[in-house]
C-alpha cells in the first residue's frame, strides 16, 4: 500500500512543472495535457496569417475564390429563410434528407447498398470525420501507416488518439523524367515492411493533396490485398473525388472485393460543392465501424449546421438526377479546373519552373531547386521550402505552401525543394500570379 502511494505521489510530481512568476521560480500544476505537445505548429494557421498580413495573390490555402454553383447557394438561402426547423438541431449523425440522398447517390458509385442511417456519419467537414475515425478506431499502442505526402492533420490526429504513425513515401520513379503525379509510386515491399501485429490501419488520400496523384486500380488492389492479408482497416480520404484530369479515373478502394467491410471513406461537401466554409463532411463505411465513430461524434460536436446540411442534401439530389450528363457539377467543375491547371502549368513553365502535372485535385507542386534566391533574411532553423515560401510572400506578394509540411519529420528534409500552388482560383488570380512570376524572372 505504501509503495503504491509513493508511486502515485511521484506521478503527481511529474505532472507539476516549473513556472516563472515575478522572477520567482515556483512549482505549479501543469495546465495542459501532453497530447497537445509537439502538435502545436500548423501550416494553415501560419501561412494564412502571413498571406493576410502581406495582402498577397493567394495560391496557398485550398479554397475556391469563386462562388459555389447557384443550385446549392439557392438551396442554402431557401433553407435559412424557411421554417424554424432549419435553425434548430437535427439528427445527430446526419440530417435525414442528407443521409438519404447521399445513400442513394453513393450506393450507385460504390456498387454497394448503403444504409442511410447505419453506414453514414455526417460531420463538421472532412476534418471532423477524420478526427472521429482516429478517435474511434485507434487505441493506445496501435500503429497507423500513413502514405506520404499526406494532408497534415492525420499525424496529430493519430497522436491525439494515442497511436503511433509510421510513414511510407510515394517516391518519384527511378527511371525517366518525372512529369506527372502518376510517376510517383509506392514500393509494395517498403509498405509491407512497415506492417507489424500492432498495425491497425493504413491512411491513403486519392486524389492526393498536395501531389495530385490519382491511385490506379492496381495500386489500390495492392493496398487492399495487404489490408485483407494483415487484417487492417483502410482510411481513404477522397475529398477531391470528382476532380480528375486527362482521363484519370477515381476508384474507391471501398468498391474493391472484401474492402467495404474494412474501409472508411472520407468526403467533404466543401470540396464537392466549392463551399469550404460550410464545413459539411462525412464518413461512409460499414455500420459496425461507423457506430463507434458515432459514439465519438455524439459526445463531441453532436451535429453540424442544419441549413448547410440541407443545402448539401439538395445538391446531391440534383446531382443524382443529372449524374454523368454535361449538366452535372461533378463534370463541370473538373472541366473548369482542367483549364486552370493547364494555365498555371504554363505560367510556371514560362519562368523555368518544372511542375509535376497533377492527375487530380486542386493542387500542383513544382521543384524550386533551380531558383536562385537569397534567403539569408529567413530563419536558418527552418527547412528550405518554408524559408522560400516566406520569402516569396514577403518579397514578391505571392502565397504558396511548402511541400515538406506534408511529410513526417523523418522524410521532410528529403522533400523540401517543392512548393504547392493551388489552382481552384479565378483565372484573374492565376494571371496575377503569372505576372508576378514573369516580372521576377525578368529581374524587375
Ligand atoms: N482531407 C484533405 C486531403 C484535404 O485537403 C482537406 C482540406 N480541404 C480536408 C481533408 C478537410 O476538409 P474539410 O474542409 O471538409 O474539413
Ligand atoms: N485543405 C486545405 C488545403 O490543403 C486547407 C485546410 C486548412 O486551411 N486547414 O489547402
């Protein structure tokens, strides 16, 4: 009993820390929980602030600088100007019209009958779908494999759930010129070598942010085979699912044989309908998995804004009717972005930058190692791309995002010579960025 008391009191002391108060060092209870340690830096917080401060041409953060399609805007306006219900709570796990319309829509896409009330969880953006996934499915001591480059929040979310993240990078193919995101591939042996009995899940993102890679069926099949062989879950972030170019086809890993039962597919109404501020997202998967995510959700945010869910519900209803026709927004948006992608690539090439052509998504990365700039004014403790992007914001008024932010600390140094440009922007914004690059290359 005495020994136990000693251990308990020692543990309490560890939770105390030294703080300075009027120049006197005192012992105080540490106010924060250790799960926030080491995850306090956030690339979006840092660079959104900097971009606002310098009033830049913004090809940084991934949001459209144009309006959502009229049919969802009208649906939102109708919702907020309708009856009182649209301003009140709705069903915790998703507004009924939304989950019904999504089930109808996605059953056709996945090739599996989706139950609106069992297999879907509507969340506050894809962010909260990811958070609920990791909280509900990852235990202390579990390992999660993340394919790099990855959307930065996966790593802190795994950590906050008590898990350990392991990383496997997509690498440029060893032979030939690297011109397209399709030239970046996974090494199946390297991936399998990371799997241990503790591995709970693998996280993929297709189309990928920031690279734009759209995984081919064979690549997804290789991942699916490993998931089945090693009894792992697959968390598949597909927020850019409608945005593919040059004949690339988005394939849902959940649609491969044996994968529905073990895949959580994450989506975003913000990306789907160009309305990132509405913060409607979702997770779709087998009811026996989703039910644990519902437990996290009901005890954290409960549900997201009713009117925004209603507007997204109307959006899916309309898209169901026009699916596959030229009227579909899921055809019109990629057609529009295809031109913007090419316009941006042209701008970059005209000043000697070599972009990696994305097969999908909102973003394009380019190698900056040939660009000569004097970065002596920037902090030497930061990676090259962070220093470069800060310099570009401050000196040239152009915002982009450093690509090493999408890598783990162990691999970030290897990939710090790329920056990410966002092209879901008005043509005039891309032209303004092109002007900045042109003047710079002409020495003005
Ligand atoms: N996943 C990826 C790959 C993203 O790029 C983003 C940012 N849009 C998210 C998830 C979060 O999406 P949301 O804005 O719907 O929370
Ligand atoms: N997903 C967006 C991007 O990649 C940004 C998300 C955010 O700002 N937190 O640009």
